[in-house]
C-alpha cells in the first residue's frame, strides 16, 4: 500500500502537506529516516540534555508523527500535536499506558502551552506559505520559555522534492517574532555526506 502511495505522489501533483502526511501514515508509512536510527538518537540526546539542564517541566511538540522519536525522549510532561488523525491514533495507542503524554489533532485545542515548544524535521515539509505561517505562529504561541526547531536554514528559499521546501528559518523568526532571539545552534555531527544531515538545532529564547 505504501509503495502504491509513493507512485501516486510521483505521478501526480503534490496533494498538500496535510493530505500527504495523512495518506502516508494511513498507507503504513512512518515519520521518515530522521526519526529513526542515529539521527533519532542524536536528537534525543540533545533534547533530553536541554530539558534536564534547564529544568524544563513541560514540552509541546508540533508534528509528533508516529511517536518513534518520542520513544527516546525523557520529558516530565509532553503534549503531541499532528495534522494526521492516523498519527494521533498511532501515538495514543503506543503511549496509552503513559499518563505523562497526551496527543491532539492540530487545530482542535489552540490554548495548549508548555515551557518548551519543539519542531523536529517539520518546517521543510510545509510547502504552502499559509500553512507554514500558521504552523510557526502556533509553535511560538505555545511556548512559555523556549522554542527549539530542528530544520534546514538556508539563506534563501529552496525547493527540492515534491514534499520538501527549505526556508530561511532564522531570518523568518527574526522578522516575524521579535520577542524571541536565537540563542544557540547545534549542528548535526553525523557524516557530512549523508543526505539527511542538512538540518541543525536552533534554540530560541523569549526576550525579557
């Protein structure tokens, strides 16, 4: 079923970010290579250390996907948001015995907040300008202390695959969210030849 879905995407116009991910999960697909193996472990190590070092008590993630990345996390309280109903069902079932975690379909509860708001491998999959803008607004509105984005950050907008669009994230945040400043970056230490190591961590802190 997943192979059929990929063939349809390759032969037709991109169906839209929300539709793409819902169909992908419904067809048996997962969150992608970035949420598995050494990439997932690198991200988990960074985030778990950040949460511990800064005494973070609550985390909200916009784009929880299939929950594989989350399985490596050590967060006191966690809220996962996703546009895919299938992804939400997968995560709710996977972590049903863990009361520290809850999951919501994007747009169903806009009042949710946490000390740390995170986005992992999501921004470059948001092709449409309006969806990207809404996502970024929600990401920062939900954060009380920090926002961490794991993404590419080119100097200008770049389009590659049908479901990939690289945007200048740090520039965008600087222009649209003046109450937040880029505090630090953490480059991906994995081999430079890897097709998946174009992303890096960007840590934003609310200005006092």
